[in-house]
């Protein structure tokens, strides 16, 4: 008789890392995708990684209750847990070792395999984990009868990797069964011939209602887009050594070299004559850069909190090597998962992405049809580029952004985005 196959998807989260935490896990039939069992629990104050391991253990136990002899394939978006449980990464953190050992005891060795998946493919377990944390916030535990994870998977638009702004039309087409062949690829410029209203959650990345395109080429949105010219601030004393410099540190000013860079980019932008408005991060290095450019262009500067840099917690002011030496396990977790935060309660990339996406949506609406200079930082710029391309979170580590560099993204009224420029530095040479 053939061995039964089961899939376990698990996730965990912490609102603070450490902070109020919970996990979610679902056991799926690999043939039909049908959920066979759900588990979720609020676990009090814990880290992301502890919650992820707890979710794994719960999912494995649920699978064992269904079929003790099953071959189980675990799918998680935590690269740390997947690599450690696969034996490829050493488990150093004292909180992780007993949890990994417990997970390894649920099934005999060799009966479980592990696979890393992007976060957007782990929505069911992620939803359960958030339901558990929401229940904990209300002073109660999650109950199976309260689960809406499976329902949400059935009704929400399947987002492309990264963000709906880069491929909203393609995702909505898939939801309504229109198909998404080469002829309807959003990057190629396909648009809708007929509008179909689709229910979806009202988030920054997915509007409550949307027009779904049909298959094939259609009339493009040729209206003037909102164009964001993305300027990274000039150098500070921390820049040459590539020290972590976010919104939780000393708020350094521009160095003399940084001031010269700002003057150079101001000259270049004045020659182009296309910038109509300027919006800046509240941090000093951006405000100084913006003021230098604004003086040359004869424009005012608006400050927007949504454009500030990531809070790097205890890593502020340190080099990557220094963080590796002092906080190696935390750094590994941060590199492996966009939900992990720097040591000391900084911001995760997932949190920054939500903030930046909300800022993008608000500013594109306010500046529809205009060209706006956003003076900001490495992470917000890379995030806007990543979301425009529909790239996964790890793309943040595969882009180079020089001080005082220019990038540009255009946002059309139909929800599509177009990357126009990345890391332009010719004005500095």
C-alpha cells in the first residue's frame, strides 16, 4: 500500500520580537490542497523564531494525529527553521535547540522533508498566526471555529511575488479565471477590455475592488503617471564604512562630501527641469539634501514620516562585521526572514514594506500626473523598486544604491508600475 503523503505549512510571528507572539499551522492534502487540520495558539511574549518553531511542532503533531506513518513535506517561509531542521545550518541559539529537538522527535528521522517557500505562498499559516495573536490581544485563545484562513485563501486575490502594484492586473485575471498567458503579461503592457469587480481585502497592496483584464492585448493606460524620482541622501560620516544608519540612531548630518553630492544632484535635476514637488524623510541627512535641491529648483519641501529609514535597533552605528561578531544569531535570522527584526526591537523589513507601500499609495493619489522628488534612504527606495517589480523580499540584498543616487518609478492609474531608472550616479562623476 502506498505511503500517505501530507503537507504541513507553518508560520509564527511576534509583534515586537520579542513581543506578543503566536503561531499557525495547517495540514494539507497534497493532491487536492484541502486543509485537513488547523492549529493556532497565542504563546505570550516570544521571538519570531520561537513562534515559528512552535508552529512547526504543532503542525507536525497535527499531521501525526492524522497519519502516523505519513511522509510529511514541511513548507515554511522561515529559511532559518528550514535550514536548521534540514541539518544545513548549525543551531546555536539556546532557545532554538530544545524546540528543534522536539520537532525532530515527532516523526522518525527521514519521514519529514523541509522546503522553503516565499511568504506569499504561506498565507494560510500566516493568517492563522495573526488570528492567534489577535485573540491574545483580546485576552483569549484562538479557537478553530473562529478560523477564517481557508476562506481568505479562497476569496482574496492571489498576489504576485512582492506586491500587487507591480502585477495587479495579472493577479486579478487569475482570480476570475481569465488566465495569464504571455499575451496578458502585465510587464508587457496588457490591459483590460472588460471590467470585473473582484472582492479583495482593503490593504495598501490590494484595493477593495479592482478591474480585471481579459486575456490578450488591450488599450493601455496612456495617462500621465505619478512619477517618483527617488533620491538617496548624500553621504554622512557613517556612509563610507557602510555602518547601519537608520531612524533609531544618532540622526547624523551630511558630511562635507555629502553636501557636495547634494549640490551635484541639484544641478543635474535643475538641468532636467522635470521635478514639480519635493517630499523628504524627516531625518536630518535627507532634509539637508532636500533643502539644497529645493533651493536650486525654487520649490518647497514637504516632510513625510513614511519615508524614514528602517530602525536598526542595537545595530545602529555598527558595521556589518561588528553586528556579525556581536549578534550573529540575530543577524542570521534577519537575513533569512523579512519578519525578523534587528537586535533590540528595531523594524523588520516586512514592517517597513507595509509602511512604505501605504506611503506610496497615499502619495501617488495626491500627486497623480506629477513628477515628485522623494528624498529618502536605502531601504525605502529598494522597497519601492522591489514592489514595483513584484520581486521577493530577498531582492533587497541584491540591489546597490550609492549615496546621492537617482532612481525612478512611474505609477499608472490602473495600478501598474514601471521602473524607469536605478542607481543613476553620472551627476557625481
